[in-house]
């Protein structure tokens, strides 16, 4: 149902794969930034990076379930 809705709206496999790769870059940048903050805020910054790190596999698999646009 969600896959059909995404396809109908115009979201294609390539869009989700590129978003997945972008989320990986965002996760790594947040993780690097977490190492530069002071000790009091480091826990929240690391949790934020780990949360964003859960997005890439989800977006990639949703993209794989979309039909090919060709």
C-alpha cells in the first residue's frame, strides 16, 4: 500500500537510493561532530547520529520494493 502510494506520487527507486546514501553522509558527519562536543552533550550527539544511522537501510529497502520506472 505504501509502496503503491510512493510510486503514484512520483518517488522512484533512484530517489530513495540517493536519499539513503545522503543519510549515510549525514550520519558520519553527525558522528564526527559528536566527537568534538564537550562530554556533557556527547551522549545526545551520539544518539542523534545512531538514530540517523537507522535511516539508510530503511530507505534502501523501500527503494528496492518500488517497481522499476522503465
